[in-house]
C-alpha cells in the first residue's frame, strides 16, 4: 500500500512537473534534477527548461505535496479527536478561522509591518493563520461538546456559524484593502496553489514537517479515542494533553496550508475516508497513508486545474469541492440515523 | 486491597454519594446493588479514578487512587463501562488488542498476542474477530468490550476489575458466562467489583454484596446476610418470595405482582 502510494506520488509529481504551458519531457526533468544533485554532468540540458522547472514547476509541485499531505493528515487527526468522520477543517470553520487571520495580517502587514522582509512576512502570515485555525478549532470543540461527547449536529452548525462570521469579517476587512490586497484576499477565498514560490514553500516547510513527523506517532492514542474519551483514559492515555497536542499539530498544518494556498476544502474529508475504505481504520496506518494520499490527490488536482482549460487556471478548491461534496452527502445519507440531524 | 473511606461525591448541591466506606480484598467478587439513581455508577466512577470524591479517600494497593498516574492506573485496573460507542468501524480483533495498548509501545509482544487470543476464546468471540464492531449485536459488542477489558489486566496480579452492568444486553448463557469469568478471575486473586441489576445473579455469584440507597451504603455483607425479602423491599420497594436452591443452598427471589392504580 505504502509502496503503491509512494510510487504513484513520484509519477504524479513527475507528470505535474512535465505538463503545463511549457511542456518539459520527463527525461529532461530527470536530467535536470540529476544535474542539480551532481549527476549526469556529461549531459547538457535546455536552459529554458531548467528555468521553468526551477522557478515555476518545482516550487508548485512541492507546495502541492506539502499542502496535500498537511490537509490529509490533519483531516484524519481532527476526525479522530472529534470522534466524527464529518469533522473536516474547512467544514467546521478551522480553515475559515485561519484565512480570516491571514486576511487581517495581509491588510495590517502593509500598513504596520511594511518593513518586514518577505520570508519573515510569510512566517507572520503562517503564525497568524495557525492562531486563527487553533482558535476556531477550540471554539467549535467547546460548542459541540455535551457531557464529554461531541455532538455532530452542533459541530456542523457551529462550523456554519464560524464560516459565516469569518466570511462577514473578511468582507468587512476588504473595505480597508487596496487593489493588490483585494486580489490576494480573493485568492484566499477560492484556494489555489498559484502563489507557489520557493519562499512560500520554505515558509511553510517547518510548520508542515513537524506535524507530518509527529502526528503518525499518535496512532494508538487516536485509536483509543475511538473507544471514547473515558475509555481512552482508562487505558492510560492522558486524554487532555494528548488532545491538546494533536489539535495544535493539526491546526498548525492547516494554518500553514491556508496561509499559502487559501481554503482548499474537502481534502481532509476525501482522503481519510478513501484510506479507511482501502486499508481499514487503524490510525497507525491511516495517519501516514492519508498524508501520502493527500499529497497525491492535491498534486493531481492541481495538475488538472492547470491544464484542463489552459491557459486559464481553475481554482483548485473547485476541483476538490466537486469531488468532496458528493462524498460528504453520501456519508450524511448513509449515517443519517446515527447522526440524527 | 481496595479501601474506600467515607466517600462523598456531589454535583452542585445534589449529593450523589454520602459517607460510603468499604473495602475489597484480592480474591473477592463484590456486587453493588441498588435502585435506579442510587449512585452505583457514580461510586464505580469514583473507584476507577474518573471522578474525584469531594471528601474521603480511595486507596488501591496502599496508595490513594489520585496519586497514581493515568498510565500506572491502567496497569492496575480495568473498567467495563456501561456505554460503549465506538466511533470508527474497527474490527473485533483490533478492539480487543487495544486492551493491550498500555503494555506495548509500537508492536504487540508475543505475550500480548497470546493474551488477546486467550480472552477472545474465553468470551466466545473467536469466530467474529474479523468482523466490524458496529455490525455486531448489542450483546456481541458487550462481549468484545469484556474481552478488551480482560486483556488489559489479564497478566497483572491482584488487579482491580470494575464492571458497570456487564450483562445488560446479554442472553442468559453469556450472563452466566460473564459472571463465571468474573468469579474465576476473583479466584485467581483479582478484586472484582460489579454493578448488577439482577438480584438472582448477584445471589448466585457474589462473595459480598453492597446495597446502596439514595447515595448511602445501606447493607454490606454476604449474599445470605444481605439478600432478604425485607432488605429487598427496603431497597427496591418490591415484595418478593425467597426460596432456597436445594442444590447450592443459595437464595433466589421471585417478585410478587405489583399492583398499579389504574391511571385516570
């Protein structure tokens, strides 16, 4: 399974680097990448290809991989914490919280921190988005809990409320924004990887690598959560601190993704669900596998939205929503009785 | 040894437990009886460490419950809860293995696998290990949970096993089987405390019975001492005839018909 996913990921990444306005043969890509690593020095490669690859394609593919892995794994983690397969970051307002903070920072940054260097500015953005995501998660969690259990209906309704509130506040802020900021803000609302540069990749790298490294170790913990929080504690889990750590890691990943690519919905729903259908529900495997599948899915989705109606680019959020909403409805209908909405 | 001393527990102004003291020795099966709302589950949740008594102390193996870490406690006591809703479709085998989680880090050791195998056989769920938990009937789910709980403390000497209505949705075969397992564990040195509703089941298996009423300890003693028609009337407000099983010499009860004033 892992081998298959990793192989598919490599192939998808290679294709994604190859296709676009300028087509680069896959062989050329290997040569160029090889050259960077100090291999194949006897070959000469096209400088034009090298330029496109270096400036446009590689950062874009890397960003897709990182954001996809982040959304996939955090979707799994958050569903585990909420004990609920519908808890998806964009549905329950976590992404909206992140994007609201990001928008606030974009507008403030120019006026307040105009002097900040670019990478530092991005870090600030990521931190802000992380804080927004964390706050929203905390809010939904507190609202949706009754007697130690999270209530699905309340959770989704709280999500609607937070989404609406964040949307309204974002709208309010756009009045204070200038043209350039407005363009940036619109981009948040739709979700896109078009902002990919080496800087954006580097700015989110730590915030995504840390959750990617740590969350897969929470497999046993999340499994016992599925038994119930009381049961998890009876099995020796420090429920509150584990929960806090997982939420911090997951919102960190979501926040970083939102900061550079806006709200890309439904990945956190699609990916874990698909993985569970294939390999079962044990988080020991679902966590790493959903990072891989998330990366794969977003790379492919990005490839589609870049090439489908080229030279115009579709927002990637459109593709993920097209795939995700039917699944969401399916889960809803299938488990209608259980959720008792 | 488990010793509870003058436990008082309340939520807001409403006190649920008042001044309850008792102790359980290794090798003993204690059954808690009482009417709905008498405080049985609350008492059990205090004993498990989930709730903290307002007053009084609970000591397990010479240390107060609250001084153990969550992890240490998991190695000393297991709890069979009344409500068990599993949020993901785990397989039966996976759920039972979770009982061994406190004992290994990444991969189950040979002992863990052996214990899982043993409790799976004992609880009669061997032929459903690959099935998905949510597809099981209520009774089957309860047996899976029992297996998980047993797996947790199976190889721990003098462990504490707390069970909250472990037979609630079981058929008569598995009611007997579950209590027989509990009794057997007690014989192996466990301290077993179980909340039951069935007086006859309690009479049949309990080494000792604790009767609660309105959050207070009402009676505490052997089945023969405690289970009398008079006491049962006091606790449950129901008249019953008491007979003696000629083979085991244990008591059993047949409730008398309850007359209900017709509802206008």
